[in-house]
């Protein structure tokens, strides 16, 4: 066993990474396991390459970039953010729709690394070990209507961005501008090697899978997702038919599908994690000397309303902010130092908001 492998701290084991994610992310067990394994292998690979005498196996270990597929509000960004916390590495979130093919008006893909460089306090070495989370990656699918390969037409915000990202995902030295405002003026830049940057891409790919009971033709085949029937796993073929380049998909070897959150999981998101929304509201009101408690039935009403909006866990905070708006406004003036938020109060507030 290589010396670095013996020195690798227990805190970087896949189980320890999974348990850290499990504290903050409700549900999505398979996604947490897959991310824990990918992150562990990534850190071991980085460690082997950075050892005084790199082992021969360092060159054999390839980067395990990840593609997360799931509906909005299911926890894709949340997973990636807490993964970076577990690994204690710089972390940057970027939106794929902001970028265009090189040479056109818009942001070049190298500026993704600029975001990470800023998160690393301009430390290029630390930046080279960080994580870049690319959201909305499904929005850069090929949109040209020419040949199947896309030849003969320009798609500067779709296929062109995928092509520009290939070198970053694979890993090579790139010239990275030191600020967002530079654009094409590359007077001030730093060289960053992206070989050891872990890329986590995410998208809803909402048109890829048929809804329950709906049939959809894919080429000469037809698939149906009947009620209660297990849906087929999304693979490279389906992603390429969706409009992703085969070269792009090939650089994302770990494909993880996240499931929509159920009501019980949404309720747990409100109350259980250390940074849960309910705990935040308790802390806010405690600053004004008010101790607040929430009935479970009241929180279930919030969850039901969030499900009707169809935004997943992302809707929970907005709804609770609306429900608690009047309470937060009057909190410094309240005579009572204890407050109970019951089901009737939530129903009344939601009815007023809907009306």
C-alpha cells in the first residue's frame, strides 16, 4: 500500500462523507452514496499526485466527474455545496446558460474557473483541487435543426458551450482571467490546471423522461412508464438523443438520478437538518426574545402548499416566509415571550395569500 493511502485520514472515507451529507440532505440515499464514492476517489487521486513520490497508480486513476439529474428542488445544489464542505475545498456554483462559445459575446467557459479562483482567495493551487458545480446543464443541449451531428449550423449557447467545456472537464492548463469584468481582455490572468478540479453538472432534463402513464417514442423504440412500473435508468444514449454531445457525456462517467421528494421528506427538511428552515425562524425570533414552536400539522400544510407549487423543497422557504411575515413584523412588540404556530394560523395565512 502506498504511504499516502496509509496516511489518508478516516474523515475522508466514503462512509464519513456520506454521513456528513446525510446530516444536511434528506433522502436521496443513492445520490449521496455515489457522490461520496466519487469524492473519495477524487481526493485519493489528488493526494497520490501531490505525494513527494507520486505512485504509478496515480496516472491510472481517472477523474470521476458527476452528472446529477432530477426535478427542481430535489437537492442537487444542496448536495454539491455540502460535499465541498465535507472535503474542505474551494467551491463555486455557475449557471451553464451564462456562457457562449469562444469568440462570441458572453462569458467564456474559462470564467467558471475564475469563480473558483475567487473562492480560493486567488490561490491557484487550492483552486486546482476545488469543485465546480455547473447548474442548468440541460439548457446547453444542442438546439440546431440541421444534421443529426449538428454540422452546418452554429449553436453558440448550446453545442458550442459543450465543445468549449470538453477541455475543462478532461483536464488541462487554461488561462484564467483574474476578474469577471475582463472578458476578452486577458492582460491579467493566471494559469490553472483543471486536471484535479472535480466538476459536478446538474440539470432537470425535464423532457427526457415521460410522465407516469405517458408513452414516448425514442427513435424506433417506444417506452412507457406505467403506474407503479420502475422507470428505466437514464443513460448516455438517452442523453445524446436529448442533445448532449457524446464527448461531453463521456467526460461525466458518474450519472446519478435524484428522486422527487415525498411529503414526509419535505417535512423532515423543514425540521431535521442543522440548518433547517424551522430552526432558522426560531433563531430569528429568539433574537427578539420570542420562543416559537410549530405544530406538525401546521408544517404539513406548508408542505402541501409547496407541492402544489411544484417547486420541491425550494418552495418551502418562500412559503414559510409569507406565512410568518406578519409575526416577524410584530415580533419586537409582542408582549408574550412564547408563540405557537398552529394549523389554523397557517391555513388562515395561506388563504389570505391565495386570495
